[in-house]
C-alpha cells in the first residue's frame, strides 16, 4: 500500500515536471519569455564591454567583434558627418601594398637600372673608347641648333637634372646621405630639395613643351630608322655611318622617351602636388579595358594618389637611366657632339658622318646654314 502511494507520487511529480518543461519551451518558442538581464535590445544601452560578441552602437548585434574589426582593417567605409568623407574609412589597407612596392621593387630595381646603365657605358667606353670623327675635324662648321633650340634643351636638361637628384634623394637619401651627413644637414638639404623639386617641375614642363614643338617634325619614325638600328647606328664599329636626317633613330627614341615620359611624369607629379584633386588612373584604366585587361576602374582618391606616386617614381627612374646614356653620348662618348648644344656649331665632317641627309638638306635647301 505504502509502496504504491510512493510510486503514484513519483509518477505525478514526473508528469508535472514534464508538463512544466513543455509549457516553458512553448512560451520560449513564441517569444513571450522575459529576456535575461544581460541581453541587449535596441532600446537598451549597449553593454559596457565590447568583448561580449556584440557590435557597438546600441544595436542588436549579429556579428562578432572580430568580424567587425576585420572589416575595418580591410578598408570597410562608414559614414561621417564632417565634410571630409575620406574620414569614413579608418584603415586604408592598400597603403600596405603601396609602401611594400615603393620600398621594395621600385627602390631595388630602380637602383639596378641606373647602375646597370653606368656599368654598360663603362664597358662600352673601355672597349670602343671615344667615338672619333673618322675623317678628322674639317675646320668648317655648320649650325646644328639655333639659340631657341639650345635654350629649350638646357631648360629641360638643367631642370631635369635637379629634379632627378632631388627626387632620388627622396627615394634613396635616407639610406645613402643620412648616415653620411647626419640628421640636421640631411633634413635641411631634403627640405630645400623638396621646394626645388616642386617649383622646377614647371620649368621642366615648359622645356618639354618647347622641345616637342621645335623638334617633333624631325622625329617622325621612318623606314630609314630601321636600317640605322639594324647596324646599331654604327656605334659599335669604326667607319660605319648609316645615313640619318636631323635626328637618327637613337635620338628619335630619346626624343619620344623625353616627351612621352615627360608628360607622364608631369601629370602624375601634378596629381601629387595637388593631392586628391586629380584622378587619372580610373579613366586611363577604363580606356585600357577596351583591350580586355579587366583593370579596376572604381578607384578611391587614396588609391589614385598611391598609383600616381608609384607611376611617377617608376617612369622617373626609367627616364633617368635613359638620360644617363644620352648625357654620356652627348659629351664624353662622342667627339664633336657637345658643341651642337654648346655653341650650336658642329664640325662639317662630324655632321656628314652622323647626319648626312640633314647636311644635304641644309645645303640644298632655301635656307643654307653652313658657316665657316
Ligand atoms: C649634361 C647633360 C646633357 C648633355 C651634355 C646633353 C647633350 C646633348 C647634345 C649634344 C644633344 C645634341 C645631339 C646632336 O647634335 O645630335 C642633345 C640633344 C637632346 N637632348 Fe640633351 N644633354 C643633356 C641633358 C639632357 C636631358 C636631361 C634631357 C631630357 C631630360 C635631354 C634631352 C635631349 C633631347 C630630347 C635631345 C634631342 C634628341 C637627341 O639628340 O638625342 N638632354 N643633348
């Protein structure tokens, strides 16, 4: 009797417990359960600690803190009420890539390109020596470049050389000059160099426009240029002189490198000089995409700035390497060349050997320029 009463009580207790659990589960499923004190809702203040797996800002979070900050780290943009909308991006991750490319390949390969050209020129000079006037100086001169042409050349050349030296200081100065000069002298030089770089850029642009206008008609590529190139312009063998007009194929290449490279450096330099005002890359990439390149066109202004800086540096380093070769052949490398840009008068035999067609043109033309 007593045993059966006890069993009955136990069965009744189990039944009530099961029923209780069932009711609780039903209420919870229909959402009528009261939230625990720690739960956060839209109208409750945010939890003090951001480590409880919720998004800050009084909202019911469905994103872990780690996901939230990862998105910020990867450049997610938010809204700001101040006028500078760029402040809505806390971290611009492409900056890492920009710095790695600038301080890595651009710096390293740029140095190798310049050093490589100097080594090649030294080897060439050791093997070939100074290229002489084969027939010897005639004693008669012919005007090669007038005052305007020489002015245009030297405006471009002097400004380019200062721009190159001050630009190289920006890239390599801290590795090369800073340890030698110490921080005070180095910073004074670098500050002065920065101003020189900014202002002389305009002289360089003016020079490039002048040489383009003065010389473009002499620099149109022709079939003759291929013949000149096929024999290396006669640079490697004494007595070989392929005919050329006012400018030979090598000089035409220098001309177009200076004009196109100069325009490219100028535009990217202007974008750096007036930050966040110009965006050339998005539009250029869009134009290039007609060749199916799939380049990104929706670039932020910060990305535009980073690309401008890299492009400016890369084109400048290439042009500096080319111009080192030009300076060599226009001075030490070839007898009689410098006078063309010095006094403007070159020896007739030099002119006949290097620019035979131009000499013929000058002599038969309506405006003979030969001078004794
Ligand atoms: C000390 C530096 C330089 C020297 C000694 C020099 C010398 C010369 C000479 C002698 C010529 C005429 C060649 C001829 O008669 O056929 C020339 C032409 C030219 N120079 Fe320079 N130059 C120098 C720097 C520069 C720089 C920095 C640039 C541009 C960034 C430049 C651009 C040109 C161009 C485009 C031509 C016409 C094409 C050519 O002859 O290659 N020069 N230079």
